[in-house]
C-alpha cells in the first residue's frame, strides 16, 4: 500500500482509472434517461407531468439511500464487487423498465435503478482514489467528476437519435444493456484495489457509518456533509429549474437548451481546473477560487435580471461560470472525501458524503420552485449564490483539507 502511494502514476493504474470511469459515464447516461423520456411518456401513456413527479422524487431519494449504504457495502465486500453489483442492479432495473406499461411498475423499477445508480459512485470513486497516488488524486477525482456529465451528454445525443424514431423504450434498453455488458467485462478484467486488499490482510477495523462520527472525524464529516448538501442543492436547482426560470423571463424555448449546454461546458471546465488548482493550492484554496467565481456569476446575473439588462449572450456566458463553480465545488468535495477517510472507511465515507448530498438534490425540487415564486430569476440566483458561498465557507472550516502538492 505504501509503495503504491509513493510511486509514479503508472500506465496500469491509469488504465484501471479509465476503465472505472466508464461505469460513471453509464451512471450519468442512465440517470439522465428518465428526464429525457418524460415528454415521450406523457404522450405515449396519456399522463401528466404531475403524475411523473413522484417517480422522479423517489428515484432521487433512492440514489441517496444507494450512495449511503453502497459505500458501506464497498468497504465490507470490496470496491470491485460492490461496483459490479451496482451495475447489475441499475442495468437490470432499467432494462426491465423498458418493457413496462404502467406507472406503478415503472416507478418501482426506477427506484430500484436509483439504488444502483447511487451505489455506483462511492465504489467507483474509492477505486479511482486508490489507483491514483496521493499527489495525483485531485486529477483522479476530476476524472470521476467529468465522467457523469459525459454520460449525460451521451444520453442527450442518443435521445436526439432515437426518441422520435424508436421511442423512449430504445433509450432504456441501451441504458440497461450497456451496464450489464460492462459488469461482465469487469468480472473478467477489473482488479480490486491493492489498498483495500492490504487493509483486509492487516485486519483493519470494520467499516460502519458510526465510525464516520467518532471523535477524530465528527467535525470534518458533518461539515463535508453540509457542504455537499448545499453544493448539490445549487447544482440541481439550475439543472431542474433553469429552463423554467428562463422561460419565465420570456427567453425563447430554443435558448433554454443553449443555456444548459453552456452550463454543462462550464461544469466540465470547472472539474478540470479544480483538479489542477487542488494540486497547487489544496482543497481550501481551490474552493475559495471556485466558490468566488460562482458567487460573482450569481451576483452578475442578479444584477442583469434585476435591471432588465439580461440578453441571451450575457446570460449564456455567465451560466458557463455558474456551471464552472457548481461542478468545481463537487470536485473539491470528491477530493476531500477521498482524503478524509482511511482505506478501510473510504467507500463508506464517500457514500455518506454523496448520499447526504443527494438529499440536497431532492430539496432543490422545492427550493428552486419556491425561489421562482418569490422573486423570479433574481431570487433564483440569490439562492444559488448563497448555497455556493455557504459551501465554500464550510469547506474552509474543515480541519484536515487536502494539502497543496509540496
């Protein structure tokens, strides 16, 4: 374990990181499939958006549960086996959902898929962290953070190709079949983390959720959880309610897709830049830069909308900086999760961090709508700015941040 941590980042280790990142791409694809399929489901089944809202909420809640307990499973049975199991779960549930014809069965299957989707990230993140030497770990976490948006973009491309001609079921069949195929390949080729195996051989303590709150870790765990909750509240508020906010400000519907694309491109850049900043400044310094960009962008958008000066160009540009900050903050927290916990507790720690963060995503469905009701676009970006600024200050209060590369 020590030799791995002190070695260069070998080609073999990079290969494992790339292989595991594919699971996160498929995770992002499957998670986006429901949102993309909603218009087709409304048309095909004669249901309303309100009929599908509980299914969306249940899926997000299941992701929170899956992340929390999936990480614990990864520390108990191994990252490799937990990752394979999560792929099988959401692959089967999504594939079977493609053959359903009723809301109840569809909702149950999407909740099952949510458990698998939530469990994928902590197992995959732990593997990536443990196949990446510490001085390169921020780069590894950037790769993890980038992979899910790539999957979401791939889902959008597939939807554009398939929904009109082959229907929403074709998207779900691909979203179900691909992870099952990858699970079979992992069974054959994916290696277990050497750090995990070494910890098992030395009879390290048994992982538990309570161990995250012992005297040594309690403060940092709680602060990281709150920061992750706030950062995902900010991220999902924009993803879920951004189009409605822009439509309410009388922008054309065609612009909503452009604005969210700008947000996504900014998010990809934010993940990359945050990984580089963490190497030079550590997690605390990187988050101050990332959070400051988000607060400034939110302030600029509040001013534009408040003074009735917003244009497609100005909003599109600032939305990229909003995405930069939202995704960069998540990258900081991924790096913190991998750093705060020892090997025997790492997947459990990552799972709890991400599970509680997912509750922020659930809360965004209420918070985003309320902000729009209270004050339109200005209140919407006040909410985003407050959430990102608060997450930044909380990250600064963590006692054991990721140190700069010496």
